[in-house]
C-alpha cells in the first residue's frame, strides 16, 4: 500500500514478569512493523499478551517487567530508555487509546482540561490556546457542541463520547503511531462501528499508522491491512487480512474464525475452541496450543513449531501447515474432529 | 449545596434526639450519683432527701429526661453534681482538646499523608518497607507506653541532662504551669511567656499524638494511593507523556485525596470527643477527661453535655466530610 | 472503681466535714502534747526560723471546688487539702489524730461546766479575715445555725401523706434549708451565744458530747453572708426556726461559697487565694493580714492531676513537689525507684472489713462467727493486696481506734488470726458436722453464705482469698459482686456478709451509729444493748482519761461479739521532692495540713 520505511519496528520482543509464583512469560518473541497509514490488527484470546505488547511499546509496563528484544521508532531504540526519555515519545509520537473509556478518563477533571493537559504536555501553548485546540479536537472526533462539552466532566459523557474523547486525547499531538487497545469492546455495536470508522478516517487525516488490538476478529475484518494472531505470548500466524480470513494455516486462527457469526454461516452453531490457554508460568514444551488442537500429535506436544512461510507475507507457526494446505475446507476442522 | 446542608441538619435533629434518649437511659443507669452520701454513717437523712430533690433523683426517669431536654434545647445544660455549671466546664474542655488536637492533627496528617504517598509511589522499596513496618509498630503501640517512654526519655532524663532538673524545660503535665501566670505574677501572662510555657507543655502530648496518629494516616493514604496509582486514568496520564511528578500529584494523589480528606474530617469529628488516653496521660483536662470524670462520678448532666457536643461534632464533621467529598468529586451532586 | 478511696475519705467528712477546715495549724511548732481542755493561755509562737520563700506545687487528684466544705454537695478531701492553709477553726487534727487547739486563733477554749456541758471559746482579738474584718463569734454562730439540722422548709414535691418518689420511697414532708453534710455535735447544742464584743463564744449543750472539739472547724465568714443577703446581724437570726432571713442565709451558705472567689473565700490563716482556674489549679499566696507566725513558702499551688502515674512522673520531673495519689502498686514501684523523691507509704484511714448480718440465722451461732474470723487469712490478704504498696501494713485490730491513735490496742488478733484447725475445732464443739462434701452442716443446714461487695477488683480478690481459706475450714462461701451493692443493698441490710470500707475517724463517737442498736448506719442489725449503753455513756464523758477507758471497753465489747471482722487499712502513698522538708502523712487532713512549715532548698 505504501512504500515508506517502517515507522515502528518491533523485533523479537519478549516480556517477562517475575511474580511470587514464577516468571510469567507474557510476550515471547513478537515481531512486527508498521508504516504510515498502515492498519495492523493484533488478535487473540484474552490473556495472550496483546496489551502487554502495546504497553511495552508505550513504555508503560511496570518496573518489574523484563523487556528484551527491540522496539524501534524510526531510528530510535525504545527498549531500555529511561522513563524520562520515553516521555518524549508517549502521546507525541506514539499514542494509545485504552480499552475501557469508563475508567480511562480521570473523573475529577473536566474533559477539556484533560485534553488540554495532553496538548500542553508536548506543545508550549497557553491555556487559552490549549482550550481552543481541545474544542477543535472534540470536533474532530465528532462530539457535538464541543464548545460547551469541553467543560463537561467525564461522567457527563456517554461511553461512546468518552471513547471519542479518549481518541481526541490520543491524537492531540498528531502521533505517528496510534495504538488502539480494544477501543470498542466496552461499547455497543452501533457505536463500535462509528468509532472504528472514525479511527480509519483519522489515519489518513493524520498520516499515522494504527495498531488495532482486539480479541474479536469481526472488528478487524475489512479494516486492517495486516493481521497477527497471538496465542500464549507468541505470534502464531501473520498475514494479510485475506490470508487469515480465507486461508488460515494455524488451527488456532481457524478456531477464532469459527467463533465468528458471519463466518460460521447462519445455520451452523458457533464452535468456540474448547479448553483454556495454558499458564504463562509453566509453558508446555511443545506447541502451546496443542492441548486444544484437533491436529495435535506427539511432535506438537514436544517441539515448539517454527514459523513456516505459507506464502509471501503469510507465516504460520504450525507443524501441520501441509496438512491444512491439503484440506478441502480447513474452516471445518473443528467440526470434523468433533463428530 | 445550601439546601443539602439544611436538609442534613434537619435529618440530624431526630437522630440527635434519639441518641440523647439512649444516652440518658444509659447515664441514669450507670449508678447512683450520691451513693457515697448514702453510705456515710452520719449524713442526716434530711440532707440526702435534699440532694435527691436537687438532683431530681426522686423523679421518674421520663420526667427527668423531659426536664433535661427542655433546658438543653435552650442551651442550658444544668449543673454538675458538684453544683458547677456544666456548659462552662465542657466549653473549657473543648478549648483544651482543640488546642491539643488541632495542631497535632495537622502535623499528623501532613507527615502521614506524605509518608503514605511516598511509600505508595515507591512500593516495595526500602522506604516503603521501613515506613510500613514503622507505621504498623507505632499504630499498634499502646499510647500509655509511648507516653510514659517519652516522659522518661524526653522529660525526666533530658531535663536533667541539660541541667534543668529543677526548672524543667520539657513538661509532662497540663497545658500550662499551674503557678506561672497568676494574679501575683502578671508579667508572666504576656503573649511571649504564655506561648513559651504552652510549648514546653504541649511538646510531649502533641508528639505522642502525632506518633500514634500519623501512622494511621500513612497506612491509609498509602492504600488509597496504591489504588489510584493502578487506576486506568493514571495509566492514561502517563500515556499522554506527562511527567511522573504530574502524574502522581495531579492524577493519583488528587483522586486519593477524596477518600483521605473524608477520613481525616471524620476522624476530626471523633477527636472532638477528646483524645482520651493522651489527655489522661498528660493531664490535659479536655473532653476526654470530661467523659472519664462524668462516668466515674456518675454525673448525668456532665456526661449528657459531653455526649451532646460530641454528637454534634460527629454529625457536623460527617456533613463536612460529605461536602469535602462533593467538592473534590464532581460526580457527587449535593442537591 | 478508682474513686472509692477518696470518696470514702470524703465520707469521713461525716464527722470530718466538720473537722475538715479545722486541721490548719503550725503544728510542727506547737508544743504537741495531748490536747487538753484546760485553757491554754497566750499562744506561744515558738517556730524556729527556717529558710523562707520558695514555691511548691502539690498535686491533687481532683480539684477542690468550694470554700464551704460542710455542704453535702461539696464536702471533699480535695477541699480540705486547700482549706488546711486558709480556713480558721479552733482545733486542728495532727498526724497522731489528736485534736490540737490552734493557738494562733484561740486564746483559750475551756469546758466551764459539764452539766449542762458548756464550752467557752475565747478568740484572739488580733485574728482577722483577709479583708481585715475580725474572725469572731458570728462565724461560730453561723456554723451552728447551718449545721444543727433543725431548720427546714416544706418539700415542694410533697403532695400529702403517702407521697412517694420514683422508687416508691416515702417523700419527706420538709427539706432542710442547709445542705449540711453532717449535724453531729451541733444537733446536741442548746445555744451558741456571743459576748465580749463577739470575741467570746459560749456553746451550751442539751446533752453531753465528748467529741465537741470536732465542732466549729472550717469556719466561713459570716460577714460575707451578711453583706450578700442583707441580713444585718446574723446572731440576731434565730438559728433553729425557719424565717425568710435564714432561708436567704441558707441559700448562700449552700452555694455562695462555690468556686474560689478571693472576695468571698476569705482567708483566716497563712495563705490566701491568688488565683483559681477551674479544674486546674488553685494558687495560694501568703495572707498579708495573717496575724500569727507566717509560713515559709511564698506560694503553695494545688494542681489537679488526676492520674497517679502522671503525678509520679511530674514529681520526678520537678514539675510538682508533693503528692498523695490513689494507691497503685505500679506507681508505688515507680516512686520507690525514682531519684530525688521521698516516698513514704502509710496506712490510711479507710479500712476494709467484713460485717455479718444478724438477719441470717446462721450467724446467730457465735461459733460460726468466731470460726469464720479464724479462717479469714488477714495477713495473707495484706501480703497480696497491700504490702506491694506499704510493706509495713498490718491487720487492723480495732473498730474505734486507728493504730496511730492514743487508745489503740490489739483487741482482735485473738479472733482474727488465721488458724484452720482452731476454726474447725470451734465448729465441731458447737455441734457442726463435717460432711462428705467437705463442708460443715448442722441440723440439715449447710455452712454456706455469700460475701457481697460492690464489684471492685480489690474486694473480689479479698473475697476470693477468704473463700479459699475458709473452704479448708469447711465453709461453703460464695462471692456476690454487685455494682449496686453499696448504694442499694447495703443500706437495707440485703446480704449475708458485707465487704466494704469505713473511714476511720479521729472522733471516737463517729462509729456510734454503726454499732448502736438501731443506729442509722448499723446495716447489719447488730444488737448489744450493753455496748450501746456504754457507747452512749462514753460519748457523754467529758473527762478525757475516763472516756478513753470507756471507749476501749466499747471497742472490746463490739469486737468480742465478732459480728464484724476488721481487715486492713488501705495504703496511702504520699511522696514529695527530696528538696522539700516538712511533709508528714495525715490521714484526715491530707499532706498539706502543715504546709505552713514546709521549706524548699
Ligand atoms: N504486571 C504483570 N505482572 C504479572 N503478569 C502480568 C502483568 N501484566 C500482564 N500480565 C500477564 O500477562 C498476560 C498477558 O496479559 P495481557 O494484558 O497482555 O493480555 P491481553 O491479551 O491484553 O488480554 P485481554 O484481551 O484480556 O486484554 C496475562 O496472563 C497477564 O496475566
Ligand atoms: Mg488487553
């Protein structure tokens, strides 16, 4: 889509949290890159490490987290930066929209104040200018009567408006990368669509890259250029949206698709993947998905699958890519096994 | 806001009224104020009858309550069993308690909140461990032990050590030296000498109060801060690229302050009843002493007046706590 | 409950209220022989010059509140401690509990006739109140008027015969005009007359009253009342009949002396009130109008320090110089260990005892009473409860005399020495049979009863000690602890054995109502007509030596009946700065009784 250089390049990122019970390996060797106006989707079940990845990029992980690998913003390495140095990127170069707009805004300050604060964090503006900019931002994200709404408190906003305000805050400094971590999960379906549409429009407006994190494939369908499927801290399949949707080569991706209403077909029941993700403290030796995988065999249980190139830009971490290639309709994988 | 206050005050009245009935019943059942007189061998029966009459002990409880209430609503709290005006004593004691508690409370809050905030921000650091353990120790130490220890080390020993054994610099009792400012020593009654004397008396009890109360505030504000530090909006604030200082003060602390301020204000209301133990140990004749004395002496009017003032203070500071909360939290509307 | 001791001391006020103010004196200097009724001519101020000046702060557990210590409302030991130094009276009580004439005030006090008993008081013409007005017969007359108990007015609550109060007790038809804590002595006076330009007082008694020295203590200035009530001459007001004047006088006497207003609470002794801060302190400075031998210290301050351990710390810290707090083993240990402190524990006036109730037929058998006395381990109780404070404490062996008093002899050890074998022998001899359960019984009646008290720890410990020691002797005793015991059950004799305290009294007549047949404080229903008659005679015997003999016999008669078992005196713990010389323990008057001769270095 664009021939520009990657603006953010994450390579082999790993994050571990030492806890009383042991080391939580939340992210294991994640790599991706985005270019301006790219939309990268990161999908996966709850707990697979999506947010930790995003927080690592923002440098917002707790002090206890051990981050290895590389995060490059243009030419700058972000891993290992001091909190103070990191501040220059946050909000300014890389901004983030959080999952729950109900709690992500400080309840005691007016929305406008919080916006102005974001603006003034990186730009030397007077209060007045910052306020004008806040109103403008609220306009941009489609909040009616922004002039008066700027003086409202978050609790006076609906959920959708709050998320718009959050997005306004995130774009306040024209960031180059906008990470949206499940930005619509807490909202109802119609609002979800509006918000997503707005995000995509903003991308072009700002010339920014968007990383859209979700556990719901439906949300990213049709929006993203590229997608990464994560499982137990690892990227298990990467490809274009079409790759993942129409020729998934990882049983986990297939499972996720199976739980999509549109995909499963109207007459068929939804087939969620049975079982739960493994504990990130004591990961099994083989493929972490093997306990839940219909194709699992001895190799899966003992050897972690390597990244196998399926086609150009489509990579899957599965021992059974060949088998899936051979299958007439891999999407029926779970049903077949079930019967 | 005004209508809220009025409404709350109006609601408090029946509450106060009910509470006064309970208090009255408790008080009249604690014992016989003239027990001693009755068991003295040579007190004339007529004198006992006179005292019963004067104290209303010969009247039914309901009648006694009604007559007490009738006067109390007009601000007349009657006389003690020693025939002293009750209100004068309680007002004086209130002053003593306020002098002791106000300053100590302010210092405790400042120190406590500061330590609490720092240990929350630096959770699991050495400072945090030290402060948390220290606060816990102080919090659980008996006041009596703290007071006695301070008296011994900082008064008795220290005074002798600096050669002021006869004319002690640090005092252990009272709010002032008993024979300091008297009719025959008017020169001691000026501002500077008075304040100097006051400080030499106030040092230990205030230190004791600070030591035993700041720990509570430290613990409380640490907990409140930990909660807000983990809040989503603090993460948002960081994501904006704000300085850590601004994140902590403007976002985490500002919201933690809502609960901290509420607790402080409620505490303060309770303190009006007297810092009973500290007052006892250091002989500050404040509200705490009024309570102890009125119970020991079975002095109904005194106890009821104490109760009344304390109840009003508690209710008032509850109201203030609500107002503070409402002022600090825009989500709360007071009408 | 911590107020017990003090309130009981104040209880001594019954007789003592009267005495309270009278305790003042320059006793150290006074030629202290036994008080004699012979006229002591010319007061001889033989005080040795001592280093003058200095300030002393004395700690009081509670503050004195009133200059008139003879009202039942305000009578207290705390007042006494203040009044010792400023209120005049013809006699004071010294540390041997003797009544000593105060020579600064009295030129002479003489019994001029025994039938009718007539006492003539001659007041030093130089004696004046601190406002310059003479201390004279008017003040004596006022004391008589206020305390003779004969003046009363209609009770407004009295609706007619049969009217009762809330508790169902009969309401009195009249109420006294004066709120007098006691009327002892005054109620027996026929008249008090003034002569010789009001410098001579003549008190004539209806019936002889040997303890007459206890009267006229704690005089309050009559001229102040005259000024306040508009009564021109108080001596012209009939002292025994109700009148508008006397009611006005009564009203002022009851409450007008509350608080220490220097204009009303005048001094008639060494010190006067400089300033008074309610519930905090009373500062006394020298009375420049005092006509006698001046005191040494420039100021004596009485400061209210309720907490005994706070007093101890303040003493060691040099903030106060003398104290006599509530007895407490912990504080005693602190004081004993403190440096720069003289700690002088003593046996006080308040004493604990067991009273057996005549209403319980089990005690009709003297064997039971004596056997009970023999199984009470008085020494062990003392070792456990008193010795930690006062190691010198011994069992009390009299009910009329205190150990330091002339006339005290051991009249009870023969009954009250712990001896289980003897106790059992007595019971066996009286036909009691030891049952298989370890308890004696007779005619199907087990040897069982309750010891009742008002539920304070010391009494519970005492009762438990006795329950255990008497169990060995075959008694089945049960403890009965009841906070309302003293106020409600004791006065109506609702108990088997009562454990409570009396306050020893320098007045030998004080216990009359306790041990006389139908005496007002004879709660146990003790009947010994012979002893009652003897007591009556002794109370009217004006010859001191004869009286002492008679009193000893009364004491022996009461103790020989073994209806009451005196146990021990509660300890007192006076302590003072090592820099202070002069204090000496005085049960009824308190440590300040001789503060006029104290010196500080
Ligand atoms: N500070 C931390 N300490 C220990 N473990 C952590 C910490 N933060 C996250 N984790 C763990 O890391 C794993 C990944 O968490 P993450 O929040 O990235 O999941 P997610 O993919 O965002 O899930 P969701 O869809 O629920 O948001 C989880 O198992 C989580 O428990
Ligand atoms: Mg997440």
